[in-house]
C-alpha cells in the first residue's frame, strides 16, 4: 500500500490529533472577535503574508516543491520556517503531499480531489488516515531532495515548535488579543485560504490551458493566497515561477520573486517558453495527434 493510499484515502481511520487541534484552533479563532485590537489585526495581516505568501508561496510551493528558482540555502531554511507558521506541517510532508497531488491530480490516489467530495478536498482529507507529519522515512520517496538534509528532517519532525514559540511570545509580551488574532485566527484563515486551492480551484473558474485534470484559475483565491489561485496556469506549467500569466492575473508572489531577482538575491528563475504556452493551449486531442 502506497503512502497516498495509506494516509489520504483511508476514511475509516480518524486522525484524532489533527481533529482535536483543528477544533481548538477554530474555536479560538472565533474568540478573537471578542477581543478586537487593531494593532493585533494589523500584525496578523503581516504574519499572514509572511506565512502564506513567503512560507507557502515562495517557499514550500515554488521553491521547495517545484524548484522554480534558486536561492541561498539559508534563505531556503528561512522560508521553510515561515511555512511551519501555517500549521500545514513540515517541509518534507508538505512537499510530498503536493508532489503526489501533481502526479495523480484528480485521479485515484490524489490526496485532495473534489471528485472524492468537495468538503473532502477542502479539509476532511487532513482529518483521516495515518499521520505522517514526522515520519520522514515514509515520505522520502516523494521528497528525497529535502529528506537528505538534516535541517529539513529536524524541522519536519518539530514543525510545531516555531508556531508554538511565536504564540507564547505574543501572549507573554503583547497579551491575549495578539495571541488570538496573530496565531489562532490568522492560522485558521490561512488554512482555509490554502485549502481553497485544493477545492475551489478544481471546481470553479476559467481554464486557459488544456490539462488532464480539473484545475481552474480563480482570481479571488489568488487574492487570498498571493497568487496561488491561478491554478490551471500552474498545473499546465508546474515548474514556472510565475502563476499569473497575464498582466491582469495578480500574482504577488511572482512580483516578490521578480524583485528578489532584480537585486540579485535569487537566480535561475524558470518560466515557460512561448512555444510551451501555445502548445498547452491546444486541446489535448490535437496535441496527441501532432
């Protein structure tokens, strides 16, 4: 039995640790509305960009999973730590799940396809099956590049430590409203924003490219996730650092990469050639016949 089958498709085995953690975070996220503090809300917004825009978009997704650009090793590590602030698991776990998704997108074995149910794709897939968050050995088949790095192995096992340290620091030095808004509300908002890429962008939106899956482009999911909502573009060209392929497709993460490239901080930025774009816009039947 593969990791995908054992972990993501076993609906009979409830992952109680994840279920309880999700329940607690959602309840405390609602409690934040009883402790409105505009300073806390502003900091939560900034941390959302750091965690989702930098940690997930720049880090876990476009760098660690697809290697769509190159960066200094310490910057890779920094982005990975930012990624753990989302409560989406460590880098090896996240990368392995996403690579499985691309290999089996909207087919049997896809961890989170809406073909198995809309709510399953959105969040229920995280609540069932065997937890492999710290089981690097089971995941290294899908992320061998990260699994051989001691830093990533340690961060994958102790992925909850940075978020816990942040929460305790905010509570101790800033008070309860900052803890509720900057950790619990911000994390829950970020989780659902990321999960919408798994669910909504495989259900609704436009399709610029003819792919073998149900991926679609969604402007509103892109706004929530700093560019990750241009999902059909991404599935057509997974190695591309740019997801918003047109000027009107706002991709904040791509803008950030371009800025970092302009100052010489990142390099080897990958983009699809014009011929590749035109080829993927042809219907699949025509591509096969060509």
